[in-house]
C-alpha cells in the first residue's frame, strides 16, 4: 500500500512524498492539484531516464511536482508561503491513499 509522508527539503521547505510510487502517479496528482486546489494546469513535464518534473502555481506560489527513482513522487513549494498548501495537499492525498486510491501506481518489486 502506498503511503505519503511529510519531509523537509534541503532549503527548508516542507515536502510531501509518496515512496515506491510508479512515475505515472504524477498525472492524477496533477489533476487533483488543478481540480481540487485550484492550481494552474501543470507545465508539460520534463521526462528523463530516472526523473519526471513539472511545475504549477497556486496563486503566486510555485509548486514543484515530480517523481524520481530515489524519492518516488514528491511535491514542494519554492517559498515559505507554500508550506501551508503542501500541508493541505499532502493531507488530502493521504486520505485518498488510505481509502485505497492509486493502488495501480504501486511500484512492482
């Protein structure tokens, strides 16, 4: 079962991460950001061998959403003002995970 956790980035920003998630999970998460948190549609993602990165905005706060083979899925804001929205987004996604959503995005061992 996928689980999400709050962490702190190297620059002190709050982050929310879902370890052991398949890369494709960022697409339904992007949809949640747009439809349920009124964020701008995400930019076309940059896709590499071991990472996917995109950005969107909530008001004037830039949110970074991505996946890499170290962290799984992650989201964080660039500014301290974004920590509160990361709390709200992460808490909401945790509820969805507990309800059994996103099972299809569990990485296969």
